[in-house]
C-alpha cells in the first residue's frame, strides 16, 4: 500500500497508556510531534473562513460608496447585505448532500471557484441587479465553505491539535472581517469605484485556495467511508508524516463498520439522524449552539459598533470607519485567545466562560443605553415642519432616534446640547435631514450636528466599555466553539448533514437577528433590546451547561459515546467519565463479527468498550 502501516507485533507493543492529563492521543500511541503538512492543509482550508469573514464584513464600507454612486434606496441596501446571508443559509443546507456525495475537497474547490466568480462579477458590475447577482453568488460560496471547512480540518487533524486547528478557521473568519474593514478604510478615500476594489479583492484568496486545493488531498475519513481504502491509507500516511497510522486507520475503519451496523446504511440521512438517539442529541446540541451564537447578538453588536462609537463622540465618517476596524481587530485578537485556550481548557469551559462574560457585558451595554435614555437631551427647538411629520411630536432625542423617519439636529458646546430639534431624515440618504439646518452637512466645528440612530450622551463610556468587554468575552468562546464543536460531534455517516443543518441554523438566525434588530429596538428601545439579548444568553448558558459534553482530546470516532445518555444530562459527562471506546489495533484483519471480543491474553483483542476514569 505504500503506507507506514506496521505489523501487529510492533503496534501491539505500545498499547493504550493512560496519562495523568488523560490525553487520548497518547492512548492512541501517537506522539505529539505533528508534521507541518497538517498546518498547510489547515491554512488552505481556513482561507474559506477568511472569505466568509471578508465577504460578510466588506459590504458595510462598500455600501457607503455604493449608495451614493448607484443611488441605492434603503430596500436595495438591505437586499445587497442580506441576500448574501440568505444565499449562505440555503447553500449551507444543500451543502450537506454535496459534501457526502462529492467529498470535502471537491466542495472546497467548488466554494473557492464560486467565491472567485462572485468577486469578478462584483468588481465589474455596472448596475445594482448585477451587484445583487454577485452578492448571491458569493453567499452560495460562503454557505458551502462554512459547513465544509471545519469538517475537513477536523478530519485531517490529529486529536490533540484538532480543537486548535478547527478554531483557526474561526480565527480566519474574524481575520477576514478585520482585513475587510481595513480595505474599506483604505478604499473609502477613493470615492469613485473604491467599492469595486473592496468587493473584488476577495478573488485573490479565492484563487489561492483553489490552486492550493488542486494539490491537496481528500479527507481520509471520507475516502474510507466511500470504500476507497487504499487511497485513504496513502492520504493518512502522507498527512501523519513519519508516524504510525495503523491504529488511527483501524479505528476509523472499525467505527465506520460499527456505525453502519448500528444506524443502518442507506435511506435519507436526516431521517436516520432523527431516529438514532445519540446522533439526534448531537444535532440538537450542534444546532442549539449555532442558534445561541447568533442570539447573543454578535452581528448586531459588530454592525452597531459604528453607532456606539458615534454616541461616544466620533462624528467624522472616516474616523468612524477606522474605529470600526478597531472593533473587528478586537474580535480577531480575542479569537486568537480562543485558539490558544481550546485544547488547554476544553470546549465546554471555554464556551461557558465566554457566555458568562458575554451576558455580563450585554448587561453593561444595556445599562449604558438605559442611563443614556433616561438622561436623553430634550427637544428645545421646534422649527416649522412643512410636511407636518410625526417627528415634531417627540419631546426628547431618545424618542426621536427610535423613529426610523426622524433624526436629531443639535448644537454642542462641550458636553452641553442646545437648540435641539427632531426633524425628518432625507429619503435619499440618512447622512442628513430632509430640510432645515441639518440639510447641508457642513464640516464646520460650530455647525449643527446631525445624529441619526443615536443620541449624544455622557454615558457613552459605559457603552464603549460594554462593547469591548463583549468582544473580549464572545470572541474566544461563543464565536469559534459552535463551529469547532459541530465539526466533531457527529459520527462520520452523519457529519456532512449534521454540519449542513447547524450551519444553516447559524445563517438563518443571522438573518433573523440582523433584520429584526431595528424593529426590536423600536419596540423595546435599545436598552430593552440589549436586556433581551442578555436573557437569551442566560438561556444559552443553561443549554450549554446542561447539554454540551467535553470533546477535547478525543478521537472523532469516540465522541458519539458522549451522547448516549439523555439529552440534558450529557453536559455532566466529560471525556474523563464517559463510556469510552478503546480501539487497540493488534491484528489488522479481523472481521466486524469480532468486535467486542475482548481477550486480553491473546493477540486478537480488538476493541474494548469500557467505562474509564481518567
Ligand atoms: O463565528 C463567527 C464570528 O464570530 C463572526 O464574527 C460572526 O460575524 C459570525 O456570525 C460568526 O458565525
């Protein structure tokens, strides 16, 4: 076979070894040195994450220029932003069958090809319809990449590094968002066609990933599942370098056969998942995590950061763009902390800690908004309204800014607000009022200030602190863990479909939360909205506490055993206490009928199923 499979005698010598830390890789007889090929694979795959982050992040800056150049109304702006996320939801859901059918590698190639085509369409678009088509194409690529890349990385990684390597994908997502905000900043100075560079630059990583993957191998687990054992063996030994692959190979093979016997081969995968207890429970955990990730309001906070910064006194557009880049940089840097922690403290503790911090900082954000609302500047100046709009009815800035048709026009002297009025916003642009003093946006320092969507307040520092704490808590845990955990909790036969469903849930809740935020804020006020997110985070905390088991260090094939108990008791099980399967290769030619046959004295002991305490 040309691989480094060894004889039974050699492998049998090593046997399972328990370590004080309970690290399973040592149980598998592998040492911790990792060939750098695995890092190359992780890097090229994670470019999919980068494109996901770049394409979702770049649009806000591009929109500032596009809306002027193409005269886009609010509906078109909304369409260009959410069409991508909507298309991603659809393609993530369909990506499951594509993934199981064509394999991870082909799906990544397809996704990078789609990203490339989308980038070209966007950079040469002459009108808004073509732009919309380009955004939809890009969304289709994002959806496929978001569900395939974590699965591929998890399947090629050795257990002791899997958490870290899959989390690198999430790091690349936030890295993509950060680079997008810097590119937005740089090209915002190019008011004509700057958006073409912003949107088109994504073609570069897409092409890089495409050519990289032409030379990179398919996942050995998928190959084995498709019965292509020889190729699987070759790929595994290429990925593992000089290490012995026998145990890993046999573990994967045995578990595929075992899974097929247990869950029954054939039939619609989602129905098989739903009728098979452990996999159904894994799906609930995976989808729940993705749902709570979005319900924690990350994209609202990111999107809203510009407004928060405006509240804090940053009034200049360009400055706001650069400070928004600082927000995504914070998200990126703290995801790095997650990469460092994931294989040290484990997924469960990291997610719980992150949710706790996220909840507390959301409370702080809500309190900041509450204090600002309670001390909101009153309307003191009532100009004659030629159209008798509703704006003249509001008595304070807080009420005025919650009406999407109105904005606050005022003068500022230090921290004192004077000559303040609530007037209609222009239909052409939210950057100025429909008429009156704030119709012409002047750069003069003593000119009137136009505040749309925010109010001047001296409590902005609380909100700013809340924002920073929010990102510092969310980014290491709740940002990456849903992707990481989903890549590892499903058995091989259900992995593509499980990830497709959970990624679909992520995108669907992403659209829901971003589209409803302004309405929720109108109905509950800003502080009400943030208190609501706090409540949802508390629910997420209970869910994770009750349902998320620890998967750190386990071989992918063993993780299914963590879901054998009732749904909300599995959180209590950790890798250290669960029913645990040891696959110890002693003879490579046993038939599945010999599973479970434990004969410690003979050389044919194959699998022992036991409860171990590590
Ligand atoms: O994990 C990512 C990450 O946290 C991003 O910052 C966010 O925009 C995505 O919605 C999320 O899925």
